[in-house]
C-alpha cells in the first residue's frame, strides 16, 4: 500500500476507482476482439493521463 501513495506539497493520498460497465438487460456484447481493443484503449488513456490500471477484468 505504501508504494501507491501519491505525495503532494500539502497532502498524501491514495485514490482508487472501481468502474463497472453494464448494458441494458445485461446482454453479453463483449467479444474477445472488442475486449482486447477496449483494454488497449484504457491502457493508452491511462498512460496519457498519468495513472495506472492495476486490474482489468
């Protein structure tokens, strides 16, 4: 946990988000190809914005 701490001038923090995407009626729409593309896209956005994705399922 200590390695995840972010140090600013006046504070120290550790912010985590848990995101869940679901579609209407819980239909399965993620094929393996779409899931792989989505994972690459999220990783690219994370690198551009300066945050880390710890788990993607």
